[in-house]
């Protein structure tokens, strides 16, 4: 397969093999510096590397060319993710690229696209998601954060919780209630809120790994321009479905290729410790090998759906459920395989590979909750993929 690519002002034809060679060479020539241990230095390191990728048009594989992306074909998106995983490029900060960007591309105005997409891709603006609330997690239409219209502004009051990357964020993409509480999803509006605006308070939450990846966010009379609303007032729910679908699909191929590498590293560790002759260990590793390959096939199906229909579709729930369960089971097995060494924390000199497997085990406990619990994913699969009757215990949509 060949594809036209833009080089300056000249369009050239490039085969998939040539594309792979070009991507591989660029990452070989531009390997990221060693990951800093200090948190603040690490954030600057991530932003600087992604700015270099943006300037070289080496990021945003699925994004259209006019918004600074690469505009790749399906096959070349797969190649890109495979090469990216091998290079260990630092993951972008925030959740904007995989979740909010497709929503803005689909529903945003031309002015909003020009204002937000480039800085998002370049990591000049770090985005995070303001969805879950203390009383509205799995039942998101129960959210209570309100936005009252006052002329050209909304005045926002309420609280969000389990907000990933909130301490780093410059911008929140937020769900607010502009209708009555009884209107549920019919009264939800999608607002973009400046994280540094007066009235915004962010309080970090320490998780089981000792990190502060989550936070609770409070909005007290925060004024948000109406121009920063995506879509129409009270019409935010279709945007939510787009965002959640892309959140479940986001990085599916990247995760598949990352877990290809991670499993290879686990096999190497087992071999190093003389465990690959044990039949039980070999059986579990073989099972993980099969599932990594299935993960890639699921991701391929999702990318095909996005290219064909502009949306990941309900199959994204299949991938999300599969990946999160795999992530938990892989790290649980790794800790078991290492025995007593597996529970040595990363701050100890005795920690195996800086305690990565224990950190992964602890961190993955939340994987089957975020972006919709496993139970919700199963309901989505049952209803929208298999065509089974709706769960009577679920609230009406």
C-alpha cells in the first residue's frame, strides 16, 4: 500500500515499508533523553519531546493534516504505533489527545479547532477530563455540577473527583448540568474550563502506589465564556458518548504494542531467573502471548471502525474490557512469579527493575473502574454488540 505524504510543499508517494523505515529512522535519530526522576523535570521533559515530535510532524497519527496531525492510513497507524512502542517515547501528559481531540474535531467550531488542537498536540496545553462526581461515576447522567447562563458566560458551581492529571492540567473538558436534575442526560452541556480561572481549586488524591495521579476539583462561581461550549446547550450527551468511546479506544493499538514489549520483557525476566522450564510458568506465559495477539486484532478492528464511520463503536468496550483484565492478570502473575522479590517497593535498592511489576500490580487495580467499570463494559457489549435485552437494573437513558 502507498500513501501521499507532504514534504514541505511537495507531495511524494511512500509505501508502507518506506514509511516504517522513515519512522524508525526518525525515532532512532531522536531518542528521548533519560527519564528524569524529579516530577517537575519529568513534565518539562515530556512536553519538550512532544513539541519536537509535533514540529517534525511525527505525532497525531490519526489526526487530519489540517490540524497538525499525520493523516495516516489504517495500515500506517498500526506501523506507527508498533515503532513508537519500541522507542519508549514518553506518554503525553493529560487525556486530551485520545479523548477530547476527536470530540472537538467532530463537534467543535473552526475557531475552536484552530485555538485548541495545535497546542494540544504540541503539549503546550495539558487537558484533563472533568466527568465523575462523588455521586455520579458509573451513573454519569446523575451529575450535579451546574452551569447558570449569565449573558455571554456560564457560572459553574460543583465538584469533580478522580480527575486524572488535574494537578498538571491547563484545561478541563467538563460536563455540567444546564437543565434540571430530572432531565438527566438531556440537560447536560459540554464546557471547556480554564484550570487557572478564579474559583477553580484542585486537591490531589494519593493513590495506592503513593502517587498523586488523581485529584478532586471544586468550581466556585467559575465564569466560563459561552464561546468555550462544545456543541449546543443541553445537547452534550452525544459528545459524551463520543468522548467515552474514544477514551475506551484511545491508544488501543498503542497498548497492544506496549504490552507486546512488556510481555517480552517479562519472558526475559523469567528466563533470567531460570523459571521458563517450569510448566506452570510456561503455560501462563503462553496464555499471555495469545492474548497479546488478540489485543492487536481487537485494536485493528476499532481503528477500522473509526476510519469507516468516524466513531470507535461499541467494539471499543470489548477492547477496553479485554485490556484492563489482561493488565491486572499480567502484573499479578509477575508479582507471584518473583515471589518475595515481587513485593519489594521501588524505593528499595533490592527492588527488581525499580519495582515496576509491583507498581503495575497496584496501579492496575483501578483499570477496571476508569472509563466505565467492567460491569458497564459488559452491559454495553451485551446490548450493543450482541443485541441482548437491556439490564432492567440500569437507569433509563
